[in-house]
C-alpha cells in the first residue's frame, strides 16, 4: 500500500521560508473486544518505541484507560514526564488486523505508530523524492 504524506502548516522563526511540513500519516482503527473505533490518523513514527494513542480514542470504544498497565511517557509531550496506560487491542491497517499492546494517555495530542506494534508487523519504505513525498507499507509475512 502506497500513501502520500500529508502536509501541515508550519511556523518556525528559524526557518521562516518553510510554510509547510510533510508527515507520514496513516488512517487506522483500533478494536477492543467487539467495539471498533472510528477511523483516525496516526503518524508513522520510527522514533516511537510503541504505538501510542490519545486516551479519548480508547475511551470511545469502552477502554477504561487507567485500568491498564501504567508506564512513563516523555519526549512526545511538552513538559515533564506523565503516565501512559497500556492495553491489548487490535490495530486495523487497511484490511490487516494485528494484535498489539498500545499505550493511551490523556496528555498525547498525536497518535503514533511505533517500533513495537507497527514496524514489527510491516515493512515501511519512506520516499521523500516525489512531490508530495510518499511511503509504502507491506505486511511482514510470517510463515
């Protein structure tokens, strides 16, 4: 599956000539029990260790966020470290359904598809040469 990056307005006084930033965004859903979330966007983020989602996405399908395994969250949020709560869910990517452990936090403002839970299930190729840039994902075949 090949997907174009998505552009976002960008302002940084150090690089005033840059008006847009391009990010690899993938629409996904999560499944918890028999409940399926609405489709939402997540950044394909090779720098994230785990798949991390805004708490509201999990709450909307019945996950009691704070009942999950508690961990620390830092780096992707502004300010001091905070809490993240992990739950076993299924991630729906196109027609592929994979079982993952994902972190949920009320302090997240971006959804991230990370190394454990996404990159360990898909081969991802980033290509910044076309305009707009694009990325390709291919399920890893496990025989």
